[in-house]
C-alpha cells in the first residue's frame, strides 16, 4: 500500500533522531518533512545535524538532502503530510503547547512526546495496551477547540512505562491495587544529549531527577481514568509513592515495585500467568510496533537487566522478574523497559499506528 507521508517536529534532537532511526523501512509511514529551530531552518538535514547525530545507524540517504523547515513556519508544511510526530521542547511548555495546537488547528494530527499537553484534559495520554479507548476523547477535543481533522495526542513519561502495564494487567484481571511504592533506576539517555555530566554519573547514582517523581506518581491517574463530557476524568484509586534515581546505564529504565492490593490477593502463580497471557488491542490489531508479548516474565533471580533485556521484542516489551512476597505490602517485583524506544519514539510510533488503525489519521 502507499505509505502515509509524515513530518517530524524537533527532528535534529535526540528524540527526533530516534524517530528517524525507528521509522527506517516502516511499512506504513514515510518521512517527507523535518522541522527544527530557526538555527537549523534552511539547511539540509545533514548540515543541520552534523556532529550531533547520536544514533548507531547512519543518517538515511533519503533524508540527508531534505531542507529543514522552521518548526513555527506552518505555511511551508507540505500538503502531502498527513500527521507529524512532535519531538520538540521549546524553552517554555506553554510555547510547545501553543505550537502543537496550531498544527492541529491547521488540520494536522500531532503525535507528541512532549510533556506540555499531558495534563490537558481533552488530550489523550496513551499507552496502547492500557487506555486505547482514550482515543475516543479526540472528538471532544475537536469540538472544544474547533478542530477539523487535526488533534493532539501524547505519550506519558518514560519513568512509569517500565511498570504500569504490569499493574494494569493485574487490575484488568480483577485484582485491584491500593498502594504502590516505586523506586526507579533511570538510564542516562533519559536526560537527553549531552545530558548528565560524566563526572556526575561515573561511579555514582544521582538520587534526584527534576519532576520525575511527580510524573511517576500522577500520570497513571490520567492513563487509568475514564472519559467524561469535557475530557479525561482521573482515577485516583491507586496511591503511588515514587523515588526516582539516575544510574550509570546507557538505556533501559528499571523500577523496583512494592504492591498492596485492595481486597483479593492473587497467588504468585496467578500473577505470573496473568502477565504471560496478557494481550491487548495493539496485539489484536497486529500493529507493526506492537510487541507480540507485551509483558515478558523471566524466572531468573538476577533478571531483568537493562543490558540483556532492554531490546526484548523490538525494545517495546516490559520485562518483569523477581516476583516475591513482601514483608510490608503484598508483593514486590522488578520491571524494566527501554526508555528511548518504548518510553519515547517507539511509544509514539505505536500511538500513531493505533490512531491510524482506528481511523483518526487519514
């Protein structure tokens, strides 16, 4: 079939580069537009990126000569572009929010990695396996804002994607969760490039990442919420306490999870069975970026490990291990996912595939 033509906002940054790497040979999507800051506008993509290219694959030949567009030059966007991925973060979140909505106003769907619109009530914050039905808030967004074909959809922070699917699978099976204590061990790639200075990171753990604990504790409320008349109504039934740390790992966010159930407590055998059997809409639709098995449970006592398990199922699976009884709560376990694939560009691509399959992207 003819591929859907797409653009990337913030194409010269690390997240934008990840989109370019992951979209190589994508069966549905073809990049024909790259946009960035005024510094890069007017240059070829090769000239704009120069020594900033951080991927382990070369810059695709068909993109090297593309002229970079100013991200706020809306009128020069090709009419062939069906939607854009937003990998930009302007100096102020309000500016990013405004630019994303301007694209939507012009009829262009925006699939965003930015945090700017995560708490906008009529903007869905999607994890395909969990809240796929939140795509149905898009007609509300269009009505609220006078959009025609355009809209904004976002993905959540990478810190919570390492554990939330495993928790959702248990809730969906009827075992409601009351409390969670989460300690994350987050990779340095999550800080972008150049990111954390090497002298801070080598032989060290940094016990603070600005804003991460708040996102880890609060974003699940929207993801697990329901659709109301004007947008998403948050679900505040699970109380989450998070400690977020930066560790000297290149890629792969790990979470140490302590869980207390509300009433029924499953056996460890039931939990593992639920995780291994869990499938959802992206798997039913056989979307290209959907992992065949969203949750992979490993019996080894010393797994998951980022170095060995972050690339499981295209880097899109959540890998879980070390399930055992907890002396304070009910159970504890370790979960891990690839922060720059599942937690960033790969998650955005899966969201776009879901939205296209559901008819929201023409």
